[in-house]
C-alpha cells in the first residue's frame, strides 16, 4: 500500500484525526517562515500521545545536520525530512547523522531542480545516491513543487508526466519516491497512477486554513489513496 503522510501538524486533534483516518505518518514543520511552524516542545507533547506505529516526521529547510539531530531527539521524532541547501555543506546530512541508529531520513527536493539537465546540484545528488550510508538510512526521496526560495508548501503540483522518467530512474536505482505538492483528495489518485510512488505527502490539500486540518478532507484523502491502491492491484 502507498505510504501516506499528513503534514503540517500544529495540534493534537488534527494529528489524531490523521491517525484515525489511517495515515502512516504525521509531519511537523520546524521552519520559521512557514505558517505551520511548530515549537519543539509543542511537537513533543503531540508525539507523546500518538501510537508508536505512526511515524513522526520533522520537516527542516536548509537546517544544519547538527540542528536537525538536536530537534529530532528533543521532539522524539522517528524520521527527519530535510530540504538541504546544497550550497551549504553544513545542511547536508553527514556521517554522524546517517549513522544515527534511531533516526531515518527523507531528502526532499523541488522536482524542477532534478528536471534540469545541468543542475549545479547534480554532482551532490549523485553522491547521495551512491553513498552506502545514505542508502542504509534513507526512507525515500521526496519530490515537491517548490523552488529553492520556497522549498515546499506551495499548494501547487509539478508536471507529473514530465517527471515520470525521473521517477522511473529512482525506482531503478532502488530509491523510494514520495510525491508532494498540490495533492488533494480528487487529484492524488492520478498522481499515483502516473508516478506510482512509494508514498504521498499532503499539507494544504487537506486544510481548512493554514495549520488547521479539515477532518473530512483528511479522511477523503486517505480513502482516495486506498482506492487508487485497489485499482492498481
């Protein structure tokens, strides 16, 4: 089944709604510019009340690997989702991060960045793919519709058809793919059909307002994913 993450949690009620709907993971955004930014203390209070089986994912933008580790440990997260700034080596997960036994990694990138034939970051991305430590600790690569200036949370989708060959390549080299960006209950089935991702990640597509979930949209989103899974089998 497709892995489902409901991101941008700011309160316990929404997190429990996601769990009850059947989500595999909930996400907490630790990025000051986001309207869904949450404190470490508030995230930990929510995490402590969630089932152990649900993944607790911290979302970080351009943060140093050391800071990602510190926050993840304090909030008792199980996965760190990072949008690295490849121009800043300190934001790239190092050996200490990759060897952390209790923490796994999702590396998030704008789809437009990987679609560029001559990306300035291509060598670094290729290094990630080739790193045995990275491959051991990584959960997936996440493709979003953002840009280098606004990595995620745009509420817009990227060109799925244009990205399909790239996602096939990821599958070929053994990297799980998570799709994000502009997903909604009506559109997620099409994203799954075109890209056949390992997982999907939604924020604004299931919100009433930024930072507050719409319970019916959350349930409809998970149902739509499971319907798509059944049609694929």
